[in-house]
């Protein structure tokens, strides 16, 4: 075994990560080569210093509490009550009673004033998820898992990761280049997210199989400056979301729907 | 799975690795408050993607998310060199390190000095050493978490330890 190879394998040797044959070869070489033996000793010396210093940090208790309460919806409400300045800390009963009363009042008023709010429809719920997924995806580096403008790269990538094969179309010639793809999670399942670009605007298109399998016309709604369009076609449910203007987005959806279809829109 | 059951399972299987996630975040951000923020975001992302976990080491899974969250955070909040560009440097420089024995000098290294020397190492070496020496992970797990080959993991250890040794001996020789 050469000195070069031996020195490259020194970490694996001392951490017991080499196979038996390599280990024996290393031992033979190290016995006869003072230079390599010195390298090993140097590395072991540093490792010993590192281990002896016990430098690992432990998560502060307050962080653990904060994470646990952020997972619990009830605890969130508890925190909000506290933040609103209700200083009944010693009287837990009152605090809870207060919170419950507020909840009851709130739900009563919702019931009376705006009946549709009582139970958001599936579409409303998905629209909210689509909206927040889009916003989150625009945060640094969340937008794309795979960066490719080539539908022949993207399609197999999705096929390997999902239990369905989403339609992937490139609309570059129409001014909406495909720029990448991502896996996302919506409506309790994994979905394909295709990212298109129009000037400086990004469009997220979420695609997953629809349970009913029937085609439906698209509908548009807007939420906090973003436009959301939904439609289904060819057994897939599709949601497009962007800060593009409603007419541009509608044009995009029309192109996408027509791309692989002989049917007029 | 109901929301409650899902949360309970998450708390039982993922939260035991909170210290490991915080430790990695603490060493990569080099700051307690930032590490806390990153760790909290890590846990929320892990909770969101909990259904995607497909067996294997839960700690490695969480640490992969923690690491990605850290680098995203670092790129957004600090002037941060991309780790890839650093890798080029690793492969083009020769594996080296002076051979004079400084073991006795190293023996005098106190915790604070070692801590500082490790903090000053480039991210790729620091994270590899943290995962190995503090979390006791295998090379294979480290390769998976840091998304590089086993060979790269090994060369990062060699280089990381050599650099650490050089900076410790320089610091200690200056002092004594």
C-alpha cells in the first residue's frame, strides 16, 4: 500500500470504518513506515483533545418547551391569552374559563354572522394550503428541489419520487418557461410542484391525482395579493398560484390546459 | 393517524434528538439565539414532513433537516460562502500537515481554546467533526447527512483534524 493511500485512509482506520482487508494492509504499512505512523499519531492526538474537551451543547430547556408548545394548538391559545395581558396566572381556572368563554362567543358570532365560515370547504382549505406553500417556497432556497428547464429531466425525477406521474409541460415558447420542480405536501399527501416563471414572477403549479377523476373548469380567487386558479383535467387536480395578474395567470392556465389536448378550452 | 397521535409519535421519536439538532445548529451558526431559532424551524419542518420519514436513523433524518435549515439560514442572514466552492479547494490541495510531533503541546489545550479553534474551522470540516466526535455518527450516516461521498467524508476528517491541530499548536506555542 502506498503512503499516499495510507494517509488518505488514516481517518477511516482509526475510526474503525475500514473493512478487514484494508485494515490489515494499513497495519502492515504503518509498522514499517514512520512517516505514516506519525500522521496517524497526529490525527489520534487531535481526536483525543476533541473528545476530552466534551464540547457538545445541550438544547436549553426553554427551547424544548417552546417547540413542544408550538406543536400543540391548545398551548398556542394559552400563549395568546397570556400575551393579551390577562394577568390571572395564579387563577388558572379563570384563565381557562375566560379562554373557553371567548371561544364560545367567537364561534357563536361566526355561526350567526357568517354561516359559510363555520366549516371551510375542502377547496377553501386547500386554497389556504396552496397559498402558504407558495409563500414558503419563495423563501430562500425552498423553491426548487430540482432545477431544470427540461421536462425530460423533471418527469422521471417526479416519477421516481411520487406514486403518480404528473404531466410536465414546458411553455417557454409561450413566455412561461419551466424552471424547476419540487415535492410538496398538500391536502394530506405528497404532490408535485412545478415552477414556471414569467418575467420576475414565479408560478407554482401543484398537481396530484383527483379522487373523482372528472374534469372541471377553472376558478380563480385571490388571497392577499396572490391569485389562485384551480382546475382538474385528465385525472389530475391542479392548482396554480402566483403574484402574477389574474389575466396573465388565466392565460397561463389556458395554455397549460391546451398543451396536450386537442379539446378546445 | 389523528393529529394527536401524530404529534405524540413525533414527540416520542423525534424530540429525543433535539440536543443533537441544537448542537449541530449551535456549531454551524456559532450563536445560541440563532441556533435556537434554526432548531425550532427544523422541528416544525420535521413535523410537517414527518410522514415522509421512511425508516432508518431518525437522528440522521432530523440532522439532515437541521443542516439544510442551517445553511439556508446562513445564506439568508450572513455573508456565507457556498460549501461547494470550498470543496473544490479541498480536492485541489494536497493532503498535508507538518509531521513534527506536538502531542505534548496539544495536551495543554484547555476546553476554551479547543472550542475557539473548532469554531474557526471552515463549515465543512466543523460539521464533519461535530457529527463524528460529538454525535458519534458513522461515516455512512455523515455522508448521508452532509450529502457527499464516503471518500469526501474521510478526506474532510483528515483535513479538518490537521487544520485543527495546526491552529491549536500555533495558538498554544504562541502562549507558552
